[in-house]
C-alpha cells in the first residue's frame, strides 16, 4: 500500500522542487512540502515490515539477548518498552525524533524545512531511515551537533555515536574541517592521511563491533569484496562541482565534506560495505547544500540546473523501488 502513495507523491514533490527555483513560489510551496513530506515519511516509519525490520523487531523483543552493542539505541529501546510502546510505535518515535532534529538543523542554517525534507525523501530517507534505521538518527544527532555550539555540540556528537559508531567518521569530518584554517599544508593533510591509514587497517577495529569481522569475511559483492560500483563517486564529483561553483571555488564545509567523502571512498575501497556506507555518511550535508542554493543563489540558471540535475541523478538509483515496495505500514 505504501508504494501506491509514495511514487505519485514523489513525482509531485519533484515538480514542486523545480517550481521552488522561483523565490515567490518557494515561499508558498515550502510549508506545503513540509506538511506532506512529513506525513509520507512518518507513514513509512510506522511500519511492520521492510528491509531489516525482522532483525530490528527481534532485537526490540529480546533486548537482553540482542546483538546490537550501541548504548544509545539500546537505552531508547529500553525506555520505549518500559512505557509499553509496540515495535511500530517505537519506529514512529524515531521518525519523530529525526524530523525534530532536521527542523532544528534547518532553523540554525536558516533553510527551508520543506525543501530539505523533499530532497531527503528522494534518496537518504530510503538508504537510511527505511533501510539502516539507526544510522539515520545517529547522523541527524551529529548534524545537530555541528550547527550547535559549546558543550551541546559535543553532547550531540557523543549521542550520535551511541546510536551507530559509523558516524564517528562524520564527527571526524567536522572536527578536521577546523584544521583547514591552519596555514600549514601538513596540518591540513593530517585528517586525510589518518583516513588512508584507517582504511588500510580496518580489520584491526573489530573490538569496536564484532560485525566488522563478519562483514570483512563475507565474500560477497557489496560487502567483503572490493568496490565494484562507482556510481557514488560520480555523484560526489557532481556535488563537489556544484558546491565549488556556489562557494566561488573556496573551501567551505560543503566542499570539504565532498573532498573528504572521495578520500573515504578510495581509502576503504578494499571492503565495499565500509566504502559505500562511510562515504554515504560523509555526504550527509548535500540536501542542505541544495536547499541553500535555492534559498540564496541569485543565479536562476544555476539554481534550475542544480535542482533538475540532482533530481535526475537521484532518480537513477535502482534500489529505490525495492526499498519502498518492501514497506508494510503498521496498520495494514
């Protein structure tokens, strides 16, 4: 049933994003997008079946014997069960938390909540919220930390890492971004050298999570085998060019994040699952980049070309349909 609603609505969302290139239309379209995308997203989060849902349900029903080691996620499960929330309501709670965090990020960056949600629902909601449940919440906490200041920033960073340790790569990205203000080329290069070393020694990190060894020894395409699909690289290169043009070829946080993403992809290329997933986490700012382009760029042709191009590129993702069709809404 979910796919019956999703695909027609997403087609309208794409048209609305194109219309939003015109500022006076964006002011009308944005709140409508925020409303409809939020409903569409929360319907998808309130699900009884979908990718990896059986595994998450098993862990929720048997917390004591589950194989998830992340403390923050286990605590959230414990709190949800202690107030008697069924599994579907637990997923819905995560969805609401995600929306609140994204709204907070948009507020701090002075961006349209509706525009950001519309870009997210074309891609990242699918690969994270509807496929890698914990990663979505972890990333949003880290992004909320980046737009915060003082101790709150590091509190959000730690909270994000407690839901899924892979977001430590995103925390490292944001911390290392500050290194770019140093004039020494050696200091600027240190984060990238560290990533290259980390990528070549990932097998020694199994003490963080036993699943690292499981993935490395899983001799299957997209997991333990080397990278064989380079679509992610082409997307990053496009994002890098767009962000460079927008910043007048200065290194801002968007440009830096995409350069960092390329280094991560190459450094972990011997283990496809880590290369693909860590790179995806490092690319997390791109919906906010396009929302910023629509919000502040005075070049109409650049705005239109950017938004049409990203819509087209995201529509090429072959797994979109299978992810959506696997979702069974909780009240079906």
